[in-house]
C-alpha cells in the first residue's frame, strides 16, 4: 500500500520535453534567417545548429519528426549544395570529405594493361556518385 501512495504522488510525464520549435514553420523561419544572414560559402550543419540553438542530435531528431522532416532535409540540402558549388569552384579534399558526410560516394578501380610493345600502363578509373 505504501508503494502505491508513493507512485501516485509522483506523476511522471511520458511526453518528454516540449519542442523548442512548436511548429515546422517556426523552425523553417529560423533556418531561413540563418541561410539569409550567412554567406553561402560559410553554411555548415554545425553553424545551422548554433543558429537554431540545438545540438546536431536534436536537429536529427527533428528530421525524424513528421512535419519537420522536409524542413530539415531542405536545410541540409542547401548546405550540401554550398559544398558542391565549392567543389566545382576550387576542388579541395575538404569539400569532398563534407560531401561524403552527405552520402556521396566514389569508387576507384585500377587496371593494369600492356600495349603491343610490352609497355605496362596503370589506368585508374574514378566514379563519383551523388546520392538519390
């Protein structure tokens, strides 16, 4: 009986903490403000998280939530696009690394061949693949 009274006196919420952004539009507005106030070459996922005031895991949690999913995916797509533009303009392994974190892959294959004179050549084939 004492256990029942203890349980009754302590009500535990199973809903968890309220959302910082109660509607997808509220989150979209803050994301848009980040994108508009930051130079495109400085867009990053962590910069976005700092702008919305949440850790990356919370951003990922919003991405799993119905209604917020498209808002977060579009924000990440804008950031991915900025890295893609940077790659086109100046190359750089840092842009390649960032794009791989967005799901991009590359495949390398090396083929050794010999011509008619017996001279050996190594050919490297690199195939890049954009996700989706």
